C-alpha cells in the first residue's frame, strides 16, 4: 500500500523533467535556451526559448519576479491556451508559438519549429515565422555563386542563402554557418558579437537578429571567467643579456639596486639587470635587440639616438658588450648586426669629436 506502479513513477518523473510548453526533456541550452526546474513553483520546468517565444504571454513582472519576469499565473494560462492548439509539425497538442505572417494559422512547439527551420526573432515583439513565410537573404544579381571558408569554423560554405548558411550584411564575401554564428553570439554576447571580417557591430547584429540568431544581453564568456586576466598582472622578470653578471641567476630581481630587472620599453617581454646593461640609471630607457632592429628599419632608432645616446645599449670602449638575442627569439642576420655596429661606432665617434672641440674652445678661453 502507498507504493506507485513503475509506470506511474516514470510518468511522474517525465512530467517533472519535461518542459511544460513543448513537453520535451531535452536539455540543450544552445538550441532551446536554459532549462530550469523551479521547486518553489511545484516543480515547474520550462525552456527559456519556449517561454520567450510563446505567442500568448508577456513579461509583466520585474526581472526577479516569477520566471525570467513571466508571472507564474500567466505561465499557467499560456499552458492552458497552448493545450488546445495542435502542432502543425508533430501533430501533438501544446503548440504555443504561432507564425506572425498575415493570414497564416500555423502553430508549433519551439523545438519542432527549429527542426522545421522556422525563424524566431529574439527582438522587439519576439515574432516567429514558419518555414513558408520566414525571411530570406537575397543574393545580388551581380554576385557569382561559389564557395568560401566560414570565418568562424574555417570549413567551406556555398555562396547560397539558405536556412543553415547566412551572409554578412557588411562584407561581400563573408559567409557563415548558422550554428557557428549562434555559438559565437552566445559566447560573445551583445557587447562583443560582430562581423569576424570587418568588425562591424550594429549592421551585423541587426541582420543576424532578423535571421533568427539569439544575441544574449550579457557580457562575453571570457570576461566572466574568474581570473581570466591573471597572467597580465605578471611582470616579466628575467635577464636576457648575453652574459648575466648576477651570481643569483637570471631570474633574480632586487628592487632599487643594480640587480633590479628593467624591461624593454617597447615590448616589455625582454629584460636585463641594470648591472648587465650599459644604462647608468633606472631613469634611462632600454630596448631589447629585437625591438631595436625594428626601430632601426623604421628610421626611428637614429632619431632616438640623437635625442639621448643612453636610451639603448651600445658598444663602448670600456669593454661593455652588445647583447645578443634571447634564445627564444630568432637571431639577426650578420649583415644587420654589422650595420648596427657600424652606426653605433659612427655615433660614438661623432660624440667624441664634439667633446674634443668643446675642450679645445674652453682651453683657448
């Protein structure tokens, strides 16, 4: 006595797990939205998209009221209304979504509509269009048929606007898989979802919303990850000089001393102890040899040299050495090193000549 038959138990469990609107137990947030069971509302279970797209219900409550702002009594009324409507796809009762096209009487469950390639617009009045009246993208008459890579998954797509293939409104040759766009939108959110080719946001988002891509009003998933940018707080602390003079090793760093590590002012990913470099004080700038070679090619290095000969390493008659590249970076060609050495010698010679002229004039006074 008091025990339920196996069939009754399975039926009760199904009712608890199944969405009250579509009667499915599928838990696929990417397709049907988050599925949640509310114990405080007598184990009410619902898919977010099923609730959002239902034709006879509106969010009349605050965000923290009921379920996503939908009042519980309104949800009950919508379930009762949908129970009288037959789905034009699966032929079962509970079709809560209707096509908004004029004179169209089709109704369907949200999962059935997805399967039949209906369009659900997650904007304004949250309208839905059946497979016959759904919006389509038009291919310009002067645009040739072909194929290109989906710039999200890098698989090839045909240049033909169908349900599963969408064209960028802002880039002529940018085509995407619908599923790729939806996954990207769910990850990027409304603030970072944009064309992967030209980075356009407004025009791109408006077209994707029209074609049924759900763009959640949330921050990007990588912004919400805990300690996602922790590595950026780590300052580079390694001496990359050809010969490190520190007895405690290249990773030793003692602030406010000659063993303090100074990072390259350009890239910040190379460093040197103050004692292992030609710079005399912490206030002087220092560039690694990789950045110095780039500056030399652009012509900026010579200008910096003229302003301050102490801004980067140089060979000096006292025996200080020129750094070689760090082992993690490619070496310069012998020709480029030779030309750099020659420039340093010329600059050093000009400095010495100017100093001699100054001393000669001073002696004559």
